[in-house]
C-alpha cells in the first residue's frame, strides 16, 4: 500500500470566502467613502446654488419693489423684510427664530451672511431698493437644505448596503462556480489518496480558461501515474512468472542431484540444467536493469554521433557471429550521417534487432542506413517466418514472445529485447515500426532526426 498513514490536512480556509471578504471589505470602504464624499460635495454644490438663487431672488424682489409692485412677505421658500435707512422694520417677514435687529449689510451689495439660533441656521442677504431710502433683506432657512441632503444620504444609506449585499452574494456565487474545477481537483486527489484508484479523472467543461488547462494537465499527470502503476503491476506479474520456472527447475534439479543422483554423470546433467537456468536468470536480470536505466532518460547524456561509422563497426563485428552458418549478411550504409544519441544504448538496440533477425531468418539478413529528407532511416530485414498481424502490435510488450512454433529452440529468448528497443528509440526521438507477413520475413525500420553538421 502506498498510502498507509492517514494524511492530516490543514484546517480548511476557503479561498472563495477569503476573496469574497476582501473585495466586500473593499467595496464597503469604497461605498462609505462615496457616501461621505457625495454628502459634502452635494452640500457644497447645494449651498452654492442656494446662495446664487437667494441673491437672484433678492434682486428680483428689490427691483419689483422699486417699481411699486406689491410687497410679498414670503415667496418660493424665501422670507422678505423691508427696512428704512435707520434699520427700522417697515414690512415684516421673518422666519421663526430669526433675529429682527441684525446689522444690515446693504453697503456690501449682495453679501451673503449666516445666522444661527435655536439650532437653526439661516442665510440672508441685504439689497438696497433703488430710488428709495430703504433696503431689502431676503432670508432662507438652511434647515430645509440640510433636510434634503439628509434625506438623500438616508436613501443612499439604504440603497448602497442592499447593493453591497447583492454584490457580495453574487460575487460569492460567481467565485464558487469559477473555482469549481479547483474543488474537483481537491476531491479527486482526496479520492485517489483514500482509495488508490488512479482511473479517476477531473471532469472538464468545454470553456477554455486557466483552471480548465490546469485540470487537463492534472488529468494528463494522473493518466501517466495510472500507466506507471499498471506497467509496474504487469512488470511484477511478468517477472514473477518468468522467474518461477527457472527457480522451480533449479530447486528440482538440485534436489534430484542431492538425493537421487547415483553417479557423477547424472549429477553433471543436473548441474548443466541448473547452469542453463542460472544463465537465463542472469540474462533476465541484466535486461531488466538495462530496461530500467532506459526508462530514466534524465540519467542519459545524448551527444552528436557519427551514426555511419558506428553502424559500419557494429555490422563488421556482428558478421563474425554468422561464421559457419548458412546466413548471408549484406549492408548498405551511407557515409557521414549524424544524429544525437548515446552510443551504448544504440549498440544495445542494434544487438537486439540483429539477434532477433538471426533468431527468425532462414538464410539472409540485410541492413540499411540512409538519409531521407531530414531523417536518418535505419532498417534491418530478414527472410524468415514473419510475424502475424495480431502479434505485430504485441511484440513491443515486455516478456511477450511469438508462437514457439515460429522460434528456433536454440535461440528462444525472454521477451524483453524488443521492449528495450522501443524504449531506446523513444529516448532518441525515433519512430519504429515493423513490416511483416507470415512466411515472408520481417523488416524493422527506425527514423532518427538528422543532425545537421556545419
């Protein structure tokens, strides 16, 4: 079991809640600032407008009285009083709480003044009446203006908090929907951790965004992990199966030699069987180590390599294996073909393919190395029994072997050679495939990216 201890997750603190609180606090502060700013700006604008209106109305009334029009004590929210030169009231029009005997300001034309009394504030302006020894005082209560501003502020105080609540709730729901893939990622990870089920995937929607891309990347990672676990499980099963037979044979023969061999000849026969099975196990372990190393490309250093020189040397060395055999070897290798590669791995790739050709051929093997566009094409062909269509997709699997009837007994293997070839090809960014028909031989072809030499 990979996860035997329970994982203690930190105390949950929802990022959605945190973001909602942060932007709600920001909006709240912004709303308060807007309310305060709006109040003072509106008050300043209203006072300035009220001042101009009061002055304009006072001028109009002064001109009307100068022309002999009838006096009006109150009009359009403004009180009017008329004084003589000595400050004696001629016509009385005062709001409640206003002091009647305030010094007049008619010498300062249209000078606005303020007066407060009994928690009430008044604006007033003094205007001379043309052609008469009189002056006019126009008075307006500021309380009315303050009341209007207060009502406006009260209305905003009701509407804006409601808007804040709507924005907060709506934003929370939008964030929750937006961050749903993250929640699914968390739930999937917890499910996998608890159940060790690596087939689980995160469901992604059609809309393209950063979270969808993240979910897709994690799904790819999960697929890779699942594939690794499947391969590991299959590998363990295959190794157990492959080792079971030689170990059983070794135990059986050693027990026979120990308990039942009556002479040295019988004991030698048992030793020979043990020796063969031990060599088979040694070969299996060596190829497993090579395969494991090939599956860790980070530990492999690739470098520019003259593939032509290397292949010529390998063909020359391998041809000696065919001495005293009916097998004929011919090769066609073009000069000065370069790739990026690792010589030891490529030698193993060649050895496995060449051994495979020897195993299945009747009497002929051909090797080719050539350039095609921006690729280097390597192929090795035999004229043996061939591979069935059903087997062609399976030969790259570990421990897979074709029908024993098609394999020479003296050359039977353990089924790791082509799997290692496939892995080495992948490391070198090479494509590999097989062309084969039963009773018509097989040709393995690899294409490597060509290295351009200056």
